[in-house]
């Protein structure tokens, strides 16, 4: 149950912190013929114990991503995370999950798209039909670890913009991952 909710847990926390509303859980992506099979893990070793989610974005990175605030360390479902909230605009949460690789995360198949960020396989997760202004990019970090970048627009509109922001932040954070 924990891994089932974790993939959306960060989006839920971000949504709750932005306006006090939550999101329902999603089902696992089957590895069958649905077109979005689980991705192979990154070839990099998982040394996620060394990864500080707040240190993944330097001041220059934050500026590039439109984040003019400092990150706030937090814990989400036992995982270390960092939250940046730009008042009345959007928020970003970066979570380092040391127990679940990409293949362990449970995500609704209709919301996931395989992408590549740097040299890593990744998933972009957004329900474009819901158009709720939320998007996540999930990066593999070895076989049993992942980093999740979740973006939520404060007005809960423009999912495309939320995904652009999530991909930008993922691209800035990816080179710093083991």
C-alpha cells in the first residue's frame, strides 16, 4: 500500500499545501501491452543516502526554474524531501525515495509517459484530461531508489506548464544524482 500511494504522495502533499485539497491514489502500471511498461533502472549505483533533496537545486538552478524562494526540508512517507513554494504561482517538491526504484512505483498507466532526462530513463506523470495543473517527473536512481520531482500550479490549471516546469527541474537535478 505504501508504494501504491508514494508516487502520488508528493503531488498530494503539494496540493494540500497549496490549497488544502487532496488527490485520489492511482493503480500500478502493468508490464503488459499497455504501451507504458516499467522502465529499466539507471545504471548508476544508488547512493541515495548521500543525496540531499534541498541541495539538488543550486541558487542558479532555482533562478533558472523560476524559484525565488529557499527550499524547506521535510519528510514524506519516510522519504527525505524538499519543498519550494512560490506564493500565488507554483510549488516544487523533490523527494528522494531510497526504497522504491522506477519499477516499484505504482502509477496509473494512462498518466505516464516514458521520457529521458540527461542519461536517465524517467517517467512524466500527469493526467492531461484532468487538466489540474500538476505534473511529476520520476527519475531512476539505481534499482531500488528514485527521485521524484512534483510540480503543482497554485491555480490548478495548465498541466502543460506544470510538466514543463517539472522537466526543467528534473534536468537541473539529474546531473547531481549518483
